[in-house]
C-alpha cells in the first residue's frame, strides 16, 4: 500500500452488533492511521468515530424471510444507492460488517463497476453451522475476512479468502465494578434471575410469553426477575412482561445492565451473542430460541450442528442446555432452568466452559478492534495474489 496517508475506507454495518464492531475497528484504525477517512453506513457508535451515515442503519436491521419481504423494495433501493456511492467515491478499501444478505449484494454491484476493488468482510459467515456454500459464494466478492471465532479461518481459507482471527468484542466489553454490583443487589435483594427474550421485535413477541410461563413455574419466592433490554425496545418489553405471572423489572440503562449481568445468579436467554455476555460475567444460563414458522422450517433443514450456543461451540463442552424451534416450550425449558438453579455442579460445569470460551476468544490480549485494524492494514500492504481454492475445511469447528 506504500504511504498510508489519506487512506479512505467505505464501511457498511447493518445491525447494532455490526455498528459496535465498526466503531471499534474505526477507533483502532484512527490510532494507527490518524488521517484515515470513513464513508458509508452505520449507527451511533460509528457516528461517534466520525462516520456520517448515508442513511439510517435501521433500514437494514431486519432478520428472517417473513420480516424482510415487506421491506424488499426499500432494501433493493439501499443496495443500489450504496453500490453507487462506492463507485462515485472510489475508496481505497471497502469493509462490510456482518449483514451478508445486504452486503454481498452491494459488493456484487460494486465489483461489477470496479473489479479490482479491495474488500474486507468483518464476521465470517457461519458455514460451520449452516449454508456451507456461502463461503464459496462470498469468495469472488471478498478478499480478506476478519473472524470472531478461533476455528473459523480454515473455512474461509479453504474457499480462497485470507482470514485472521481477531478476537471477539465481548472480551473488551466493560464490566460492572464490585461497588456497582453491590449497589444493584441492595436495590434488588434476593435471588436474581435474568430474562433475556431478545432485542428484536419478533424475538420479544415470540419469546416473552414463554419466558414468563417458565419463570412463573420455577422462580423461587423472593426472586428478582430482571429484564435487560435496548432503549428502542423498552416500551415493547414492558408491555410484554406486564402479563407475566411474576413481577419483572425492565432496565435499559447501560450501567444498570452491566450491574445486572455482574449480579445475576442464573439467566434464561434467547440464543445469540448475549450468551457470550453472560459467559463473560460467569452467569449460568439456559438458552431458548424460536423463529417464525417459515424461517424455522428452512433453518431446520440447513443447520448442521448439535448446538448453536457459542459457549458450547468454542469451549467444545456441551455445558449449556438449549431449547430451539419446536423444543422452545415452557414444558421443556422450565425443568432445565429449575435444575440449573438447584444444582451447583451444573453451574460449576458451565463456569468452567465459560472460562475456556473467554480465553479462546482473546481475553487478556490486545483489544479486538485494534487487532482487526492491524489485520486490515496488513491486508492493504500485501501485493495482490491469486486465490486458489484449497482443500475442504475441517468437518466440525475446533478451537485449537
């Protein structure tokens, strides 16, 4: 790349989680290349790092076939607009962050106009879990991948892309202090159970009634049910828990949420990265998740693993019970949560798996955003090379 002065990067994020990744990457790049310039699409975190988003990131924050269909015309327009912006500004590099259904369509149009466009994609597709052909379809559009999980690089390299494991952002998340935890326990005395139905509207409406039934059956007398949520969904979440058979406290302030995670005894959570937030705080958990019927039918045909919980996958220990799809019922979930609350050995097994998970995700090392920035700059410095398709990846994910 030679002199990096004036490096221009077009970055695209379509979800709050991608916005956090993008903000950390941008901060890392600012530290290493002070005069780097950014353009593209992102949320509040990336705006704080200097990005003037070309449109609201919320236009892209949809998940599942049934949710996407009503917004298909808007999404197609945003794809065209974003690809045209890349063609007009001719950045040195494009970084797409997760949201592959949107980002890869943008890249297809952008690469058609500029075949030599350098592209980095942040967050490897979960080809080890489902849709194994996605890496091969991504390879003509993406040069380099930044992976969050330590077992992912071989899958990307086998498809013809270079890939670095840069650590998972959960290891750099701020944790509550002991004083904050103590204050929270004073406010909410007694056994403390976290209920985390999800952060999207569809997740909340599907999971909250079932979670309420479970907690009504198993929550001990005097237990405090805490429901952390994002500010945008706080009103919906309060309405969703109002009919629960047990009282629940919805919180959306960042400091309160950190304290709740630090103080909790156990959690019932929807599947997703929240399981890693719980693991970072050593909170034993039961995982439950369902989809709308159409998306569920497709997912059941495609998922290739016996677990989707990242603590189970990264630690290679199946310590966290999960109830997915048709098994996401109060009748099945309630006994598992009751057992977890009453079995110290089960909680200890989970905490041991969590400790392994955090170490393998990069805890104690350089911040993932800075590692990702270094990986991007190394990629920009290397000469273009052919990308031969390699041998098949490992049969299952490993963390070694």
